[in-house]
């Protein structure tokens, strides 16, 4: 064993370059994985620290048990609690202090006129809490707000918005108010709480805007020193049920912290890490293919050596273990290096975020042993698994067979492989096609689309596996095609093309597995591109079909909204003909918590075409509700039926179904009348105003008037075309990120091609000597290698493009079966396809540079003398 | 030098298939009468060296593979280079063919001095003016026999002279096997294809390094006869390195090397 180990080590050190390039694929994949895990842990630890700090002075929190939506979800709206509780809790023995927490949304407008923060971290509006332990905020300058017209802001907002003590600032609640900045506070030692902005008011003002008079968001309680919190919890609970009865809960600060951690995990961290992990997965799969290929070639090159070893008495397990040990060594070193690089990457990103002003409480990087072990183990397992198959094949070489054979050529592709490949590809394709129908059927019956998505996923995977198995078959015609193409394009290059083509064909399995790594990356890129283009097309189509107005005024995501005041001023502008406000919210409709849109049902009819199936929007007013066909099917309601709807403030209304419509893409399944919704929605707001412009008025003039009316830091005003463009722009933005991440997988694949190429060239040294002797110029030799690289890359790219467009079509069909018109919206991303092909060819040319140069440098006589 | 008796006694199977006692070497049958019996030819030369010296290594390990060799290879003849193993035969051939460079001295091929040529020009020279036949692995496994034959012309991007190609192909005698890959041909057939490739581009000279070294006797004779007929019927100049006296007996003249020096240059005796 020791001797075998020494042999493996010697092989590795004697061919450092190969060991390095084998390891490199794994290094990149593992680095990505480790960076994701470590950054996730670091952010988690950062938030944990921040939440713990925020809740440090609190022992108990008393708040409403109820809310609408899923608790822990970002959209969750919790009910309020009676203010009277505060005073009563103060009197509970053992309570040192109790304070009212009153919270809502408030956007501070900076000196430059734009709103500060948003787009992720919350923009908090609150009542200032005087108790220095119940509030994590410390006043740095000035004092607490005491009367209406005074505000205290966080130091981050003061810096970002260039606001000083004594300034008058505008704040969107969403209606604009003006307040004098009387204080600037820090969150503990920090300028802000993870980038959240704070506008704190006196309690009466805050209640008026956020919770309603006599209501509070929660009561925060601090125990006297030495008091047992569990006992106090019981006492407070008793008092609470005495005062307000059921429906109010008492939780400890530990529970509160845990809940906040879970919430940030659910709506931010979890999503980000899952997505990054998926990309790391793609990168690692691609790396696996590259390693498989490298080891296959290495084993075949060593088959002579192995045979010699076996002839000299080495057993099969010994020969096998020599390769496996090598794989373990490469895998271990590469995984360790990769993990190190990943940790460095995470640290770099942490610093980058810090220097960009994103203070997420990450003072230092958090390296959990679980993350390190996972990254190293995954890298090691992939390397070893990818090398075991070639190793087993290699160890099968009979003691003398390999010594006799010269050029081992496997032009044939196994029958079982073909059969399995055809089965997987055809079966997978059939499943993808079927899933679309399943999803459509499910949509028609308003049933869950889950099974369809599962069928789609399994089908996609099967198709990918089938393509991988059948790739060698495609390599053969491809190689021949290349010979023709080069001959037709330029006769002087014919011979280089022919030689390259023949090399591609001589070992189709190797060519294929080299190309397959690229197939995986390109498939995923194309899948996303196809989805994106199709979605853009569909959105365009939907907006044009359903929205008949001219202008869309929309509040930025995560902002305080448009405000009823501004909305009504927009309605009254002379340039505006018809207008309807939309408020997005939550309500319990017929027993289920649902996203709803509140609007003027009558006015919306003149601005949109929602595909009314029965009843009518026109004339519908307060007391009525419009529901989608899906909702009607699911809840068995018809026009004229009554549906119970309740709100976060506890009010319940019986609303009559006035219309049933089919277009759900913008309005969702339930539309309420604003008059029914806004009074019960807490801090009332309008999210979107749709409008049409009066006769004879230029749309862009009208847009300017609206912008002027909105004032500083106001909502976005877009014409219909601009609105469509901005949706497309958002999709493109998401796509850019995805492209960047997948580019990594493609890079690994191309390194794999370069690696395979280098090994193939090495294997053909003698042939190269012969070619050079009989008159092949260095240029021609380089061209041959280059062509080989390009054909392999094009093979992988074309395969990936085909598969990606097909799967993209499948996803578009299945995922959008519910939305009218999306199912037929498949668009082929021509631009992306051209770009991918051009990039692949360019990259293949670059990948071939080194192997080609090495081939061209070979001394003719030395090459000829190679066995 | 050569004894024909060894041939007739050991040559139990006549590859030509006719009279088992017939000497398969056609040039010995009578057409050598118009050539001098001894010494190098005085006619035109296709290649020559002037004090060609090749030294490998330095100091202790220094090996003088060629020691001031001056030799002229006559055009239109079949010249054999003989000598014991390590005597410098291959080195001389490589230097003559532009595959290797001299330490000192000069080599002329077609009256062109090779040391002055760039790699590009040397490659072009090898492609257009020289034919090669190596001991083994002469053919590209991915190309068919015919594609291997036309390879130098294809590399030059030039159309082969069809009439000439037909003639070469006819002489090579592969018939329908021309479309086959080398792996489907016997060793002798492979070497004949290699010779055909060397011939097809009408080079000034063909260099063959132990072309029969890896072949059984019968296949070897096929190849030697093929080389011989190339000289006789097509007027090709050929230089063949061999250490087999029987193979050398097919040549018009034999150059013998020992320790990097020419010890004899004799014409074959009939
Ligand atoms: N590349 C080389 N490096 C060092 N010595 C060499 C090299 N090639 C040949 N030699 C030496 O030069 C001498 C002549 O070699 P060679 O021409 O191959 O002989 P032959 O072909 O007659 O057997 C031998 O002693 C050989 O060891
Ligand atoms: Mg030799």
C-alpha cells in the first residue's frame, strides 16, 4: 500500500501541470460552494447579533396573536393591540418598565429630493421609546421628538440624505409631511440597523399614522433585576387576558429573536443561498465531467504502465487503488484550496458590502466547521466518484493486452448506452411535453400545479441524462460535418479541418464527455434566456391586452406607497381622463388569507380588460367583490353569492360577488373595493394609479404634470410602453446575474476542453511528428488543434442550446399555464443564442491556444521517436 | 559483399508467386550493365554533404554521430546506407532530409543549402521535395490509405497529378483496400502505402529508414520490390537506411557507415 501511495505521489509531482488543471475545475466549484456557505453563515450570524442586540433590553413582548398572511412571511400583517395594556402591564409587580411599540413605514426624503433606503432593508416609521433599555437606539445629537412636527432620524439616513439637526425634512407616510429633525440616533454603536432607516415620532403622531389612536403594535416589557422571567410571563399573561381577553400573546425576547431570524432566513437569506447553491451545484457537476474525462485519458495513457505493473504481479485492486489514491490526493488538495479560496471570496464580499455601506452586523467572517466540512467533502466525493469509473475500466486491462496494443480506438458507441440514451431522452421529452398539458388541466380545474412541475423536473433531468448518453453518437456526424464545412469554406484549410474532424470522430466518447460539460452549462443559460424572453413577450402581450390606459404611476417596491392624498390630486389633474388606484394587500377571503387588490371596481373597468366572464365591473361599488375564474371554481361561488372578507383590524364584511374575470396576471384572484379595504388596512396606502389621458393631451406632457404633482421622492411615472420596458428591464437585470454565475460553469467546461485537448495532443505526439515530417506547417498544426477545440465546443453548445430552448419551452408552458396567453408565449432568444455560440467559439479558440502551441513546439525527431 | 546464395537458400516462399528460384531483384536481372560497377555515380546528384559533423552532448557523454561525412547521393538511383547499430545511419538521413541540423559542415538538397533555411522553408521543402518512409507508424490512423497517400499534396493545398497518382496507386497494388484505414491493412500493405505517399508528390528524393525493419520477410520483399520498381519504372531517387544486407542488395549502391564515418561506397555487383 505504501508503495502504491508513493507511486501515486510520484505521478502527481511528475505531472504537476496536469494535476493542477484537473484540480482547477474542483477548486472553482468548491470555492463557489464554500463562499456561498460561509457568506450565508456570516450574514446569518450578523443578523442574529443584530436581532439579539435589538431585543437585548426586552424581556417580554405583548402583541396581537392574529394577523393576515403567513406569520414569518414578508407580507404578513399583524393586528394591533389596545394601548390601555401598557399602563396595566406597568403595574404588574416585577415589571420595571413597559413601553408602547408603534411601527409603520416612513420614507425619509434626502436633501437631493430622493427617498433614502428601501429596496430591501425596511424604511421604518415608529414612535420613539424613551426607555433606554427597551429601545436599542441611542440619541447621538439633539433630543427625542415630543410633539407633532418633530422627528428623530437614524445616523445612516442623516449621512445618506445629507440631513443635519434642525433641518426640515419631508417624509412619505405615504402622504408627504414635513418635520423638523430634533434628534439623530444610532442603533447601538452603528449608524443603522442593517441599512433600515428610522423616522421616530412622538407616540400620538405615530399612532395617528400607523396604528390608529389607542392602538399599539406591541407592548415591550422589561423585568426588574432578579425577577424570574417565566414567572413574570405568567403574571403579565393574566393581566393581558383580564384586560383584552383572548387573541393577544406574550412572548420572551428569545422567542422574538428566533422569530426574526427565521423571517430573514425565509425571505432573504434562504432564497439567496439556495440560488447560489444551485449555481455551485451546476459548477460542480460540470467539474465532475471534466475530471471524469481527464482521468479517462490519464488511465488510457497509463494502460501500458498498468499492464506492466500487472505483468509484474500487481493485483487489480492495487492498480485500481493507485488511481483512486491519486484522485483522493487531487480531490483533497483541490477541495482544501477551493475552500480556502471560497473563504477568501466570502471575506472579500463582506468587505465589499461593508464599504458599500451595507452594515449587516458582520464584523468578521463566520467560519463554521459544517461549512468547511461540507465544501471539502463535496469536492472530494465528486473528484473520487468522477475518477472511479475510469479507474475501474483501466484496472480491467489484461496484463499484456495493453502492452501489445498501440493506438486504442473506441469509435463504437455501446448498444446499451444508445438504448438507455434514447429511452431517457425520448421519455424525458415526452414528460416535458406532458407536463405542459398537466399544468393546463390543473389550471382549468384550479388544482395544484405541483404534480406537473414534478413531472417537468424529472423529465428535464431525464432528457439531460439522455443527451449526455447520446452525445458520442452526435460527435460522429459532427466530426464529418466539420470536414465538409472547412472544405467548402476555404480549400486551403480543408486538410486541417479534415484532420481535426477525424480526431473528433476517432474517440467520440471522449469528445462527447468533453463537450457534455459544456452542454450542462449552456442548457441552463439557454433555459433561463428562453424563459426570460418568453416572459418579456408574454408581459408585453398581457399589458397590451389588459391595460387600456396610457400611464402607470407606481410606488417603488418596499416604499411607503403613493398615498391617498397624492392619488386624489392625480385624479383631479386636468390632463387625466380616467384614473383608478390600486392597493395591494392581504385579507381573509372565504376563510383563506389571500393577496388582494383594492381599487375602484367601477373605474377600473374603463381602464382594463380583465376578461369578464360573468357579472360586470361597471357600476360595481363598495360592498362588492370581483373574483377570478380560478377562485370561483375553487370556492364554488357565482355572481350574486356572498363572500365573507375580514381584515387585519378584525373587521368582517360580507361582500357580494359582482364580477368573475379571467386575467389574473396583474390583479390576482380577488379584487375588493377600496372603500371596503382602506379603512381597515392600518397605514393606508395606494401602490399604483392607472390612468388614461384626456382627449388631445400629449401623454408625455401628462406624465410631466403628474411628476410635478407628486413632488420630491415620489412614485415612478411611466407611459404604457415605458412600463413594459421597465418590466423587461427587471427581467434582464435578473438574467444578467444568472449569466454571470453560469459563466463560471461554462468557464470550467472550457477548461475541461482545454485539458482534454492537451492530453489528446500529448497522446498523438508521434502522429504530430509524422505530420510535421511529411510537411505539415506549424500553422496548419495549430489550426488543426484549434478546429478540434471549436468542434468540441460547438457540439456542446449546440446540444445545450437545443436542450435549453426545449426545456425553456417546457417551463414556460408548465409554469405559466395559469396565465392566459403565457402558455403560447415561447420565444426563442435569438440574440442570446448568437452571443452564446460566438462566445463558445471564441472561448474554444482561446482554450486551444496552449495545447496548440505546445503541439507546434514539438521537435519533429523527438516526436517521431515517441512510442 | 552480398552473396546471392543466402537469398536463394533462405527465401523459401517467393512472394512473386512464380519461379521459386527466381531472384526477385529485377535490377540484377540485366539493366545494371550501363552503370559503373564500383564507386559513387558521377552523374547528377540529388543530395550531398560537405564535412557533415553531428555531435550529441558534451564532455564525458559527447557522442560524434557524424564525423566530417562528405557524400553525394546520385539522382535516379537507389542508395542504401548500411552500418552497425549506432553508426550514424539515421542521423545522416535526418540531416540530409532537413529533419535535423548539423553541428558543422553543410548539406545540400536539390542544390539548396539546408542550414540557411527557416523552419517554415524546411517544412515546405520536406513537403514538396522529400518523401519519407519510416520503420513503423508511417500512416495517420484516422485517414484512409488513399488520404494518407495524398496527404503531402493536401497539406500543400495542391491538386495531385491525377495520371501520376493513378500510376502510383496501380503500382502499390492495393486495389479496393485504398478506402480502408491503416488498421485494416497488413504491415506490408501499410509500408507500401507509405512508399506510395512518398512517391505521389513526385519528390526529388525519398528517404526510407529501415522500411522493412518491422516486417516479416515476405512483406519486406514486397516493399523492397516496390521501392526498386519506383526507381526503375518511375526514375525516383531513393535513399534507404538498413542494416539488413539482403535489403541493401536491392539498391544500386551501398554506403557503409561505421562510427560516424563512411567506410565504403560501393555499387552493387550483379
Ligand atoms: N538525440 C540524441 N541524443 C544523443 N545521442 C544521440 C541522439 N541520437 C542519436 N544519438 C547517438 O548518435 C549515434 C548515432 O545514432 P544513429 O544515427 O541513430 O545510429 P543508427 O541509426 O546507425 O543506429 C549513436 O551513438 C546514438 O546513441
Ligand atoms: Mg537508426
